[in-house]
């Protein structure tokens, strides 16, 4: 099991403020005076090469699964959404970063059996996200006016989410019944009593079989419970293989880090389910004929490996009435997805206006 190592501070040489990762400058910068601190990628001795780890060995003894450098951060657990947030020790959390609930309690000291060895540095700066949010809120026609005026950008914060990536080579064999359409002419009696000819589609079924091989590279499984899954899927994908950086504490300065709550075993099961679905679709494409039925697929997995990584998002979470809502921006690509309450007054007027238009058109066309 990996030990949690201390997160070094980076004081600003000009004003003494604690530097944070600046996505626009791709460097550590002071949030108070803007000074960019001397730092270069990979200079941190804690940084480790990005490696793929054998999944079968790790599952056999999870406690000995590979671990990379982590950060000693204060941890709190939300009693509402169950997310565990880890952030800089000098920050005081008053509400959950994910659902806005004030019901947060200190979490026990966390020593993950698997800690992230790599991450995607945030690339979309906060001012850009704020402008994007304002535009998005203004375009929500059925959102309450109060919400659109406030735009709720004051709750915006950066979060690193836990993800798992899986690689595997899959060899599959399949059997199916291939259907080939053909047409016959039949004589039928119409409503007027006359005999008519028509073409009727028939299907001839034949046995078929085949095989294929496919390599999955960085199949993604989120380890988060704090961000709504439907939103997260909308802002994916997160580029991984070519853009990952070895873990360095500098990247997460000033950001909240969520600890995974989908563990390695759960994630591996979810990943295999995703891979099975893809293999089934690929086999279905290979079945000859016009259609098919009774497709049976048998898959063998080899060379299964995994990584535990962190990916950046910008998150707005707020409560409106009895419900909580989130807006998520991919911190690397800028892709955005969000939720918002609806104004039933606006919806009612829109429905009434539509009904009035339909009635008016009906009257005009029947005059």
C-alpha cells in the first residue's frame, strides 16, 4: 500500500501567496499578483513514469496494487451525495463541492491501495469557462429569469476526478443465422373484390460463423460518485494515452481532488461489460446477409492492464428549490454539459401560445 506523501507548497517570491496551477499559462502562478513561478514539467522527484499495470495480478492482491505519489490533503465526506473530496489543508470547506450540501464531515485518513500515477493537466482557463457559462445560461430559454441573471458562476471551481483506464486484447469467435431476403409474387384479393399481385419479402436462413481480434486502448471507467454520470458522459472523452503527464503535485495546487469510490474490481467489471458490448457490435457487423438472428459470441481476454489517472473538470453545483443541479466543463477540451431548473410559467405560456397558433391555422385553412 502506498504511503501518502506531503504536498509541497510553492510560495510566491513576490507576495508570499501560495501558487496554484494556471491552465492558461500551463505553469504555477500566484493567484494574487500573477507571478509565474519557475517550474518545468517533470522536475518534481515524486514524478513517476506512466506505466500500464497487470490487472490480474492487481486483482489477486489489491492491497499490493501499484501506487504512485499522492498528496496529503484534507479530506471530507458529503453525507448527501457520499463524495469524498481531498483539498489543500489550508482551505476550509463549508459545502460539498459536488452537490452544495452543508452536510460534510471529516473523512478518515485515506491511504488508497491504488493511487494515481498520471493525470491530464487542466488546459481550459477559468475566465474562459466563466464566459462560456454566462453564454450557456443566457441560452436556456425555459430557465427561471432569476437563474439566468445570476448565472451562478460564483460556485465555479476546479476538480480532478478519478478515472480508470483499461487495455486488453480480445479474440472472439461468433456463430449466427444469416438472413437473406428474397421476394415472391402473391395474388391477393383487394377491397373491391379484384385480384391483385404484390411482392412479398421472405427470408432464407443459413448458418454462419467467424472470428475477429480487437485491441482496446485506454477504455475509460469513471471512479467518481460526485459528478452526475449523464453529464460526465456528455463531456467525454478525455484524451489519455498521448496527453497524460506523470503525476506532479504542482498540477493539483488549488484544485479539489476526488478520491475514487468505484474501486479497481468494480471498474474492471464495468470495463469488461463495455468491451463485451463493443465486441458484440463488431461481430454483428461481420455477419453476412441482409439480417441475422441468434448471434452468439465467445471472447477471450489477454494482456489486461490498467492505470489510475486524474482528469480535470470545471464544476458548478447549486441548489434551486428542493433539487440540486450541476454544470460540468471538460477542463482539457472545453466540452460542456449542464442541468438547470425549469420555469413552469414560461412552459405554460409556450404551450398556450402553441395551442393558439394551431387553432388559428386550423381556422384559416378551413375558411
